[in-house]
């Protein structure tokens, strides 16, 4: 399954001209993550952060990324650099499809940081070389996320608290929090569907521009 036969071809068309929501509050630190797509079959790159004292996202499933460095020309450069450092992935601006809405944590217990997701597409699955910040990295098929019963509210733990949050229960772990808020509207674009509403009010965001409302 290659080229126009993949769901990612639809995503590339949807992101043309899309204007992401931008967080303008200067008190937020800036960060970026790379949402990397590969075909045959369609999959995305997922990591588990290493267990580290003082890291509020310690051990959680997520996307490669981190805070903007002084040497980064922009946040695209941040996403590219972090993907290279964390998993040995050689991304370039030519692989960029576009950006998604800026996100900030929904609790004051987390650092005051703005995260900008960037979507990249490669034509093959390169080998992954996780560094010490990453406990696990893998290409996870889109169909695994979309399978019945995978997306629901699950019990998770963070900062010493247990809670129920919307997320994807995969064999690799539960994908929730900021990463869930990135992936849910992303998958809605791929499938042309509307995410299940979250009665707790802490669930998925939506893509609002250029026909991306789902």
C-alpha cells in the first residue's frame, strides 16, 4: 500500500493551507514534537519516555520532542533535532506536511509549556536508535489505534495521582494526556470521523480550519 492508496495521502491534502491555532502567551516555554508517518502499512512513531526523577512525563507514551534549544532556528528545527537525538531519525524540512494546533497542559501541576506538533512523512521505515531518554520506540500501525475498544477512558497515574483519562490502550502502554490530544484529531482527519465526546471535559481537541473540523 503506497502513494495515493494510503490514508496519509488524505492527510497531506487536508493539511494544505491549514492554519493551526497558535499559543501567543509569552509566559509559556516553547516545545515541539514530531508526529512521523510511514506507509506499508500506515504507522506512526511512538516512544515511551525513560523513567527519570523530576520528569513529570516520566515513563509515559508519547512522541519524540522537547523544548526549543538556543540553537534552534524555529520549532520545526526543534522537532527535527529532538527526533534525531532521541531515536536517531534523520528528518528534514522536505518531509514536513504541516503543523497542528498548539497545546498546553490542562493542569497547573505540569510545567507551563506550549507544545507544537509537526507532522512528517517518510517513504519507508528507518531503523530507530533510542537514546537514554527513551525506554522504547516503535512504529505502531494506525489500525492498532482505531481498533474497537482501544480508545476509551482508562485509569492512569501521574505525579503520584491516579485518575481516569481518555486514551488509547495499546500493548505498548496507554497513550493519554497531551499525546492523546494530538492523536485524536489527527486520526479524525485520517478517517473522516468525529472523536467520541469526553464527558469529563479533558479529552480531544479538534482541527477547526480548512475543512478539518471533524
